[in-house]
């Protein structure tokens, strides 16, 4: 292989790797932002539970209302996805449910509440 061929090969190789490196760096940055934002919201599960008025009706670990089911052991009976679905659309599990929908909550906020209830 001549010097010219080697130079072209090396240039194409480094350009291809540069593209891969930029792509991997961008994906890693996006993933890091996603993880950090979800961790921040998860730590706020209790605050979201209280601010959305869940404790007005539900009790949890001895505190809260008595008009809706006690959620102390819900984490042992239900999966995280089930709890998140229940928060978003309670009628999907029980058409006669009196619980209001919390569809305005983001997936992270619903996950934070579910994580709090499972803890």
C-alpha cells in the first residue's frame, strides 16, 4: 500500500471513528440527563404524593385519610407498573373507582409515587 493509500485509509478511518465518538458522547449525555432527572423526581415521591392530595383520601404507614384504601402494603401486592397505571387512570382497573385520574402527572412523577409507596 502506498503512502497515498495509507493516508486516505487513515483519514476515512478517523473520520468514521469521530462520527461514532460524537454519536456515543451525545447518547451518553442524553442518557445521563434522563437518569439524573428521573432520580431527582424519584426522591420527591413523598412530596408529590402529599401535594397531589393522595393523603387526603389514602393512608400510608399510619398517616392520611380513611375514605380510600390504605396503601401501606400496596407495594407488596402490586407491581410498579400497575401502581403507575392506577394513578394515571384508576378506571382502567375498576370502572366503578371514585379515585380521580392523575393523567397530568408525568411518567417520572407517577414512578416517583409508586417508588415511594413500595419503599
